[in-house]
């Protein structure tokens, strides 16, 4: 695989891992906000999975934004090179 492929793969994995970390952080906030009497073991585990899934989704969105940023950077650098030639 080329270096670009490894870079994008690493960017994707880091984005998703960061997103899952954000989901775990929100889960900890959820545990602090909801009183223990209102929680069951099932709700705790289901909520953790939903928070992780939410975090993974946030990671994918961060990856998409990074790809958009890379594309915009390439387009603007191409435009400045063609303007410099003229």
C-alpha cells in the first residue's frame, strides 16, 4: 500500500478512536447526571453501547471533515500555483 493509503487509514482510525473516547466521556456524564435509583444494569450497558456508537459516528464525521479540509487545501494550492504561472 502507498503512503497515502496508510495516512488515510491512520487518520480514520484515530478519528474513530477519538470519537469513541468522546462517547465514553458522555457516558460518564450520563452516569453522573442520572440518579442511581433510576438506572438498571440493562440501561447502563445499553447506554454505554449507544454512547460508543454515537462516538464512532462522531469519529466518522471528523474523518469526513478532515477529508474535506484536505481536498479544499489541494484545490486552493492548485489555484495559487496556476495564478503564479500566469
